[in-house]
C-alpha cells in the first residue's frame, strides 16, 4: 500500500474541488429531519447530480456505471465532499455503502445490471432487513421463514430497526430457508422489493426523537427465486461480505465529519484547560490512526474484493473514539450542552448508536478476539 498521492490523483482532487464549488451553491436547503419524502428527494437528487458528473461509485466497476477509479480516489472524494460540506449519502447509505458492494462481490450479472446502475443514479433506495426482535447480536437465530413455492419464496416473519424502510425500494433481506439445518447454514440472502404485497412498515421513534427506524412485518410475501443472491442456505457467508463493507468502509465519511467536529471543538477549548487540550490531542491521534487503518481496509478491499474482518477493529475503535469526543464536547460546552439543537449535543446522542449499529462493540470484541487474535471461542469458555 502506497499512501502518497500520485499526480493523477491530485489532478482528480483539483477537478472535483472546482466542480463542488460550482454546484454546491445551487443545492436546496436540507429538508426537516422527519420529512421522509423530502429527504429521499434531496438525497437522491444529489446522487443523480454526482452520477451525471461522473462522481458516483468512484471505485465501482465501470461496467455497472461506476467510475472504475482507484480506492485512493474514493478516499479523496470522501475527503473533499466532507470538507466542502456536500450532502452525505443519507437514505442511500445501505445501497451505496453495503448492499451495492455486496452485489458487486456476490450477485449474478443480471442482478448487477438491474440494481447497480440504478443505485448509483439515485433511482433505487435500499434498506437492510437483518435484525429481528430475537436476533440482533445473535443474528444467526433469525426466524423469518422463506418457504419455496414454485419459482417464488413465500416469506413470513418480522424485522426490526430497519433504517429508511419507509422510503426504500428494495431490502437486503436475510431469511431462514432450512429450519432443521445448523443455524448458520439455513439462511439465505434475498433482494426484497419493498412494494410487494404483504409488507407492513411501522416507524419507531429513537431517543433523539427521529423516526428513521421501523419494524417491518412480512405476511406471506412472495419473492422470486431469481432474487436470491448466492446459493440457498449460503446467506450467512453473503451476510459476512455485507458486514465487512458495513463495518470496514461504510463509516469512513462519518469519521471525516468527526474530524471536522474535533477541529471545531478545538476552537472552543480555552488555552488554560490543559486536561481538555490533552484529550483533544489524544482524540486527534486516534482519528489519524483510524484514517491510516481506513486506507489499509480500502486498499485490501481493492485487492480481494472485500475489506475482510479488519473492519471490526475500525468499527470498534471508531465508535469508542466518537463517544469520547462526545463526552469531551459535553464537558467543554457546559450549560450549552443541554440543547439538542447544538451539533455537538446531537452528535453525542448519535454516538451512542455507533456502539450498537452494525454489531455492538461487545460483538466486535468477540470477533477481534476469535477471528483476528485466534483466542478460544466464546462457547468453549462459557460452557465449561
Ligand atoms: C443506528 C442503528 C441503525 C440500525 N440499522 C439497522 C438496519 O437498517 N437493519 C437491521 O437489520 N438492523 C439495524 N440495526 C440493529 C442492530 O444491528 C442491532 O441493534 C444490533 O445488532 C444489536 O442487536 P440488539 O439490539 O438485538 O441487541 P442484543 O443482541 O439484544 O444485545 C444486548 C446487549 O447484550 C450484549 N451481547 C449480546 N450478545 C453478546 C455476546 N455474545 N457477548 C457479549 N455481549 C453480548 C450486546 O453487546 C448488547 O450490549 C441498527 C441499529 C442501530 C443502533
């Protein structure tokens, strides 16, 4: 891995910077937090503009509509869009950051052609139907059942914490196809069209008052077998590919935002507050280390097609660093920290969710211990 930028990469940065300077003034104001139709329109319009200008899917293959550029250019894209305060992926999070990359790695040519260019253009919004009331950390216990009937699967069950379900066109769905098989071996990864009959979406409210999550109830929903990604009962392996993107690369943009917040907080800490300034320095060093790890994960994804289990190290350390930054912000803001309108305060509440989303910190620790450090499996010590 070479961390220096080439002349072509620097030229890409300059060209992108001037494009951003030209188009950003014409982007309309962001819609209200719970105006979901408005948010979908705003996020997908921006995605469409990126696509038209050749900036959608920087490191996605050109055959599926991407730019076919290097992962370094993808990182430059993230750095520059963040610096320029361009819109973030928003409701396109799942499609662009983990469902799309999973399809690139695992889907049939026909599935790629149907979904990938549409995701890049902002014509398809995706959500993720993995978690269930009895299957979060222990995801392999999921019970949503898919029974084969001719050319369809007939699906019944319940999903929970489905972000952006109310505006999604498709869902990356995990179902149980073989109830008698060992639990990790009876799962299948399906593409669920969200307008299929039998789907009911019930929004949930978070502690921050927003409604991006929903419960999704499925009552005899028919999904063509042609929508299966990978073989039947091999969905656990495909889900691990999804997780490697979700944990390894999906949070990079948000980490760049955190670097901005840290710089902003630095301006608020008095010169005389030595302990807060020391903590600022530690946080800066941690974020720099995470940026280096990101470059490593992204270049590994370019070599092997997927970022691998190292994403768990990133996700764990990033969520803990983000929480520490939130704590420092609360201390520095003092009485002003009572206002949820302040971006540092909103960010502090959001940071709590980072240790839960895409697998909790405890689960990431188990993965790091067992799959990276080679320590004994959790089961072997809990059962002794
Ligand atoms: C912001 C956000 C967005 C999300 N979006 C989606 C989405 O779009 N689609 C989706 O499917 N899901 C989504 N989720 C759900 C998320 O994946 C789950 O919340 C997460 O996997 C934890 O599952 P759980 O909530 O059932 O907690 P549980 O699994 O019940 O865990 C409860 C506690 O027990 C601990 N614990 C459990 N098992 C172990 C163990 N073996 N060892 C040590 N500790 C353990 C956990 O770490 C946690 O602290 C989202 C969650 C958040 C916060």
